[in-house]
C-alpha cells in the first residue's frame, strides 16, 4: 500500500473514506457531524469473512488491506495513536477507544487478539505503525500520518501561529491548544518529528526545559 493512499499532506484535508464492497453491504466512512458509519466489517449474519482470519492467503491479503485502511482511517478520525492487543480484550460492560471497529455487539462478535496481532505486524512491516515500547508486540503507535508528514504539519502550524524562535515545552505541545495538531501526540513520536525538522535546520530539541522542549526555526525544508 502506498503512503499517499494512507495519509494526506495537510491537517485540513478531509479524511478519504475507504470503500470495500462485500456481499452484504458497503462500508461508508463519513466525516460529517463527527459521525462514523460502519457496515462492511460489521455485517450480519456471519461476519466470518471479515472478523475471522481468512485461511485462503489471497483472500487474507485483501482482508488485511481492508482492515489496515480501516484502522488508519478510524485512528485519524478519532485522533488515536496507540493500538494494543488489549483493545480487543475489553471486558463486557467496559468501553474502549477502538470498540466501534473491533467488535459488533449486535451479534456478539469481535476481532480476536491473535488476528489483531497479525494486522499490527503487517502494519509495522509497511512502516504504517511501530511497536512501542520496543522489544514487544502487544502495542503499536499507529502512523495515520508518517513522521515526515507530521514534521511538515507541525512546522506549518508553528509558522502560521507565530511560534518560530520560541521555546515550547513538550507538555505544551502535546496537551494544550484546540488547534494544535500535536495534541495527544506520543512524546517518542514528537521527538522523532523534531529530529526530522532538525535535519533541515527547522527545529531543535531543547533538553532540561520543564521536561524538554522545542524551538522552531524558519525554513522550507528544501536544500
């Protein structure tokens, strides 16, 4: 799957809705009034050909591609970054961030953790996710926007809001501001983003400033 098909280049670009035809219905992912309509993976009565892992390798590859698009689109829509195997093991009565796509309460079916583990591994192999923390396989950071794309978005925000040559703490960048694109961004991903900007002289990590911070500099990123 190409990077361009997974994420756009700018914060204001509308989510591209993944469409997948099945025998029983069509998925429609609509970013309107913050609603999310899902009818492809969660189609009664069987769900077996989407929720259950397909034994046929060709069908399984298509299924994995559909799930990957759905996970990335949903994460972007909900501004989610962390996906864990625990997210499909939520106890009855509890509610998780990923419930809307990982389970179907109407027919009491959900994605198994073993299947989610394969999906996560596939996403990591395509650089669409990364295991975090390292040296384990139960949790990933989802790259619904690649670090390089985040670098451009963040620098554009810093430029347009007059934040250049100003030290901002990591806390400020990840917790405050309604229009701040880095709100909720995992610190390890934010550090990677600033390191990318540092390669073109547009960003610098400042250690020791209330847990660390960032200074942005003017520039286009072009050599």
